C-alpha cells in the first residue's frame, strides 16, 4: 500500500452515502468539532467506505459500520 504522509494526525470519518447517522454527524457535530481547538491538532478527513481501499490509510482492521471514527498518525497509521 502507498503510505500517505500528512503534516499532523487526522480524525478520519469513514462514512457511506446511505448512512443517515453520517449525514447527521456532518450537520450537527462536525461544525462544532471544526470550530474547536481539537480540529487544529487532528482535522477531520472523510472517506466514503466504497473508496477506503484507495484512501491510503493503514488500518488494523476492516470498516464494518458507518460512521466509524479512527485517529491516524501523520503516516496514516491507526
């Protein structure tokens, strides 16, 4: 797998277009997170689960439910 290098850790949100909880998270929770100091330390990144194989993240397991939130380091490792 190709490793993605970033300037800081990220909070990755694995989501699905058909997931009502994912939509609710983006509308209700994400704006508050993005306005908080946490966002500067670990910004949100969104990955559609249908695209997760090409996202470049190195996860310990498979994504089996959405939304799933995983904190990854600068190298994209869980």
